[in-house]
C-alpha cells in the first residue's frame, strides 16, 4: 500500500517545480489508489511540463469527471477550459471546441461564475485569432480582460493581455499590441503567473517580437524565458522552443557556433517531448545549414518544419534562390506573403524583395520595400529600420540608381552595425561594393568586398563567400572544403556515389550530401557540370 507520504511528496515536488519528481510520484499514487480531482489537475500540470501531452489530457479529463461527480461545477468548468486551451496547443481543434462548449455551458448555468466567466472564453477567443478573425478576437479578449479586472484575477488578466496584444498586432495595431504584450511579460517576469500560462505567454510574446523585427524585446523576453526555464531543471515543455528562439537571435548576432549548440539542444528537447518546438527546432537548424552552405541538410530540415503545418518560410524560398530555382522561389514567397496576416507578411517581405530583384521584377520589389517602409513609419524598431534601408539599397541598385543605392547601402552598413548583425553588415557592404563598381570606383569596391569576405569567412558563410568570389571574378575552388574537393575530383573520374564512398570510407548518403553542397556552392546542377568545373579549374 502506498503511504500518504508519497502523495504529500508529489504535491511538494510540484510546489517546488520539480516536475519529473511530481509526475513520477503522483502517477504512482494515481495508478495504485487513484487521485482526487485537485490532485489530478496537479498531475496534468506535471505531465504537460514533462512533455507528456496525452497524459495531461487524460488526467484533466478525469479531473473534470471527478469535479462533476462531487457537484463542483466551478472545478469542472476550470478543467474543461484548460482542456480546450491545451488541445489547441496540440492541434486538436475539434475536441478543443467540444471542451470549450462544455465549459461555457456549465458556467452559463452558474449564478455567480466570477472570473470563470472570462476564463472559459479564452479558448474560443484563441480559436478566433487562429482562424484569422483578428477583429473579433480583439473584442473577445477585451471582454475577458474586463471580467478579469473586475474580479481581481491577475493571472487571467495577464493571459487576456497576451491574446489581446497578439490580436491587435495581427490587426496591424502593432504599437498598441506590443504595449499589451509588455504588460503580460512584466507579470511573467514578476512571477505573478502559474507555470503553464507563464510558458505560453513568454513563447507567444517572443514569437511576435521576432516577426516584428523587434530584436530588443525579443532578446529581453528570451532572457526572462531562459531564467524561468533554468529555475525548473526538470522542465521539458517550452525548453525546446526557448532554445530554437535563442538560436535565431544568435544567428542575427553572428554567434553561429553558439547558435549551432542551441539548435541541437532545441532538437533534443523536441525529441524529449516539447511538441511546441516542432517548427522552430528544425527551421532554425535549416536556417543555419542554408547559411553555411549545407543545402541538402537545409532542404530536409525545412521539409520537417513544414510537416508541423506551418510553412518553412522565408527560409525555404531563399534556399530555392540559392540553388538557382528562381521561379520556384518567386512563386512560393509570393504565395506565402499573399496568404499571411499583416505581421507575418511583413516578416516575409525582405526575402520577397531579394527574390523579386533576382527574378527581374523590380516593380514588385519596389512595392515590397515601400510596404516595409510604411510599416516602419507606424511601428519602428532598430532592426526594421536596418531591414528597410538594406532592401531599399538592393532595389535602387537593380533600378540603376547607383548614387542613391550607394548612399542607402552605406546607411544599411551603419544601421545593421547598430543592430549588432555582422552577417547583414557584410551583405550591405557587398551592395556598397557593387554600387561603387558600377560608379567606376573599383578600388573602393574591392575594399568593401574584402571587408565583407573577412566576415563571411569568419562566420563560415560559404555560399556568401562563393557569391562574392563569382562577383569579383575569382576562381571558386577555395570555397570548397578539402573533403568536397576530394569528392569533386572523384566525380570527374566517373565514379558513382557508392564508388566514391568506398574510396573515401564514406557512406553513400554522406557522399550525396557533399555533392549537394558542391552543386549549391558552384551553382551547378549535374555531375557533367561538376566534371567540367574540375577540369577548368585544374583539379584533375
């Protein structure tokens, strides 16, 4: 017989936020003796935070039934409301609607529901936002916030501010929306919010900061999330998403080695049970792979990110562009931008500009720049200003306005420097070099190219090095790794992938990956072209 001390220990572990211990102890008691409704709710929280999503749903469902059996309608409504929210997070929208309906039906029959009248409306409001009804979601969250404030429920008010902020941002009221998110994150930082809503609020707020090019908020809020996660060493939920967010910010800062570590941690936490990292972990791995020139690996990781239901954009379109699939890149980025909400569309516009310029549709590129500029006027950030300036320089250069392009490119170098984004500084230097060369100043152009090359080499941005070498008319063999040169030489002898693998003690899969990288770096698409390149550059 399990003693009551096990139950007490499970409760204490939950209070201390030792979620693995709480999950193990409470589940053991539940399996032997069963748990009362309040302890089933505690078990569901521990299960969720340990990455056991289905176990969370099972425990909350039984808590709901136990509350009903005890004529505790308030408890039943609370359990049903949380089930509706948790199922949205898991992508089970049908059952979320069913549980939300049960919760609202119970509360509708209560004489004095208090703050529950607002809480049970959270899931339907989230559903409205998710289905694109931002204006209706704004109204719904405003009503929930009013109820929370009237009833003095600070946690519900914070939750409502998250929903209201995101709804306002999606309605293009960006500044007002971020004001609400600031309030929500202040409450999280102060420790005023329970574990599950704290994680949801943090990750939800940070995602909008990233989409809005608000690096300052994204960085500050990620630090809050990081401290919150570090204070719960046994936490799995939210920990993978946190690492994926960190990886994206580290890429911007030029800390690519640290970003690689963060990506690996994100993937490991996703595999451990943090289903919220289902998009971010593989997407950030793909981004790092694309920037480093591991195109085959990038394409596979973008595919995995796309399996989450969210599009792996703009990264996938930029990969198509790097591989010479310009029309496909153009079609995909146009489709994604056309179907996106305002904040997501804004995030896609810089890639759209770059792709349209390469595709030769300068008018479309100019329209995208002006759309970005208009967004910056209404809700400016340092990073958005840098993004607009660099995009403008790119289009001005394509339009043949060399003097204006040079001025904008130099401004972009300074703006990205303020952001602390060395890769983008280097890309802007390339634009400045191209403008200088078009103006006939080859010496200063080469200085810009050399400065950019130094940064690209330090970061390991091999595609950027290759593009710069091609731009300067240099032989491109140097951008290949020694192993890739070995593979290229053997390709030129007519060996198959299996034969090359036997020669170099590599698997066929590894050889195929090397070939994909070689093709991407050299801008070729066939073994015949690779063989020709090897002969032309004296590799055989």
